[in-house]
């Protein structure tokens, strides 16, 4: 990049950041004059019921393993279909091993009861 282009880019970044800070301080309704129920967090920003360092129940562990197994399977199956055309039986054997390893994780989750909804 030339020096002139770099300076123009830097100027655009400074102007954009300055505009963002200016918009935050535009005179408007003061937050202190709005009563608390209207200033309370909405939807996803609600008040927490528990402490942030609280522990999760162990029943989520097998379900997490299953999610990772299924996600990894789908993430590698689509590109594999393209490679299979050019590689042939070698790619088929490699995918068989990959699916075998993931199947062990799925069987473990099944044994732990991750498919039982309570």
C-alpha cells in the first residue's frame, strides 16, 4: 500500500470512529430521568438467576459429545463427496475409519442416555 492510500484509510477510520462517539453523546432524553423498569435489560440481557461460576449438571456432557460428533460428521462429509470422485476407494476407506471413530462417540452417548429426554 502506498503512503497516500494508508493516510486516506487512516483518515476514514478516524472519521468513522469520531462519528460513532459523537452519536453516543447526541443530546437526548437523560437516562436518569427514565424510571428503572424501562431501563431494565430486555430479552437476552435479563438479570442472571445464578452466579456465573455455577456448575452445569453432568447430563449435558454426553449431549455435547453427540453434538460435536454429528457436527464433525457433516462438516467433513460434504468436501469428502468431492474428493471421493478423484480418489476412489482410498477416500472411501478413510471415510469409513472416520465414521467408525465418530460412531464410538455416538454409542457412548447412547449408553450414557443422551437420547432420553426428561
